[in-house]
C-alpha cells in the first residue's frame, strides 16, 4: 500500500508482558488499528483486531472464557485466540451459517524478554508467517528492571529522529550533572541487518562511571524503531552488561508511544535509584521538544537535514524507503547504509 504511512511486515513492541494480566484484555491502538491485547487464563498472550465482525463492538469489552475464547459483550459470539469464531449462541441448528468460517483478524504475537511484540503485516500479507523474529535483548535472562513510557504527540518519524539525533543533547538535556562541555565527537558506524550501529566506544558522560572504570557502549538502531544501548563494564571485579531499549510504537499517524526499558543483572539493583532520579526527566525533555516542534510543523514547513549530525536521520529515511519498497514489491531488502565515520560537536 503506497499510501500507508507505517512500515509493515515488522514486529512492533506493543506492551510489557507484566502489564497484560492473566484472564484480562485491553484495547490498544497500533499503527492506527484497534488491537485487543490479552492473556488467556493459561498465560498465553494474544492479539486480535478489536472489532467484532458481527456488529463492530470492541471484543476487549467482553470477557475471556476458561477455554481461552473471547466472548463479545453484545451477542456472545466467541472467538479463539487465532481468530476463528467458535460459537454463535443464537443459532438453533439448521441455519446455513457456519461459525467456523467467520474470523476476526489475529496478529502474530511473541512474548520475550518481558516484552510483547506484535507483528503488523502489510495488506495482503495478513495470513503470512513472519519471516523474522522480534529483536532480542542481548543480555542473558533479560528481565526488565526499570521502565518509563510516554505518549509523544508526534508522528513516528519525529520521535525516532529526535532520539537518534546527537546534536540536541546539550540543549534539550543540558543539566549540570549530565552536561559536558560540547566537544567534537567522532564515531564509527556500521550497517546491521535492519539498521546501523554506532560501534563500541568509551562514553564521555560522567554518569557512565557508575558502571565501573572500563565502560564501553554501542548503540544500535533497527527498523521499525528499535534502539538498543548495550553498555558493558566491570564493577567490583565482575563483568556486567546493562542494556537500554528504546522502542517507538506508532499509536496513530500523529501519536507515538515511546518506551524505555533497562535491563541489568539482579546484583546491580542499587543503580535503580539513579534511574528513578534521571530516567523520566530525559524522556520528558524529548517529549517537550516534539510538542514544541508541532507548533512549527502545523505549517508544513520544508525541513533540513545536515551533515554530519543529521546523517543517522538520513539513514533512517533511506532504510524506511528501502523497507517500504521491499514490502511492496517482494524484492529482497538491501540495507542502503555503508560503514562510515561521523563527526559533530555536542
Ligand atoms: S457485535 Fe459481537 S456478537 Fe454481535
Ligand atoms: Fe533526547
């Protein structure tokens, strides 16, 4: 679909697993579509289009039955988690209609690393099996230790670009305990299967010193909108890995949910205090800026991307274009990015 503004045939981070309770369901919006996210009483997560095919009532307003079907609150039709209608209570037998032929769209769902991923297929690909897995958090036994999630009043692109843009930090996040005098940065980037990585380097910010003397970090970005910061260090002579995941999930064309989740080994529990103090501040800073930006975007101005600080944003646009072509034409996806060093002052 050429006029679809969202990338399809990809996994989107829809929720944290812990927020989807057993035997409960809720309505969420993903890519402008109403999606029922639920968990059966047996513990299985599932996602259905949140519109009853009978008369359009949100299925999420109904209930989950013991046999893991969802019962619509209007006429009691029941649907299996894979979408097939299992029961139409008003039928007496002998009618021409067969419930088994009625379906509500079901979305492929994967729960891993404490996250619920939903696969959003392109039109015409709805019944295809996803040909890739959702991204994995690259730490063993990944358990979310700290998270923050905020709704940004902006299109996905502005949320993503705002998060990968290195030049805004001194202005938007400039606080005494985080600020270092702007200086020339030089970072090496390389392509990844679905994006790119700022290769491992020693971070300049003092806050990283909390994680030991030999701290290094790499920052990855992959389609549709998943950023990992993978920090390693040695603390109390123990090697440690801390991963920060930032996921931008489009709710609709003008609203984006931005979620940051940190993973660290259990024994590192004391760094939680640091996140409580700082985490929400950072995301709020970014959110405020996209809200301000909206005041300008109302007038549909021409915008600019400049070398080298905006090059990751250019890459993002190129990746999107290549992926959209891939889903539209079925030709293999070719990552348009090649290895490069970027320089900027921040
Ligand atoms: S609207 Fe859902 S069963 Fe009638
Ligand atoms: Fe930021």
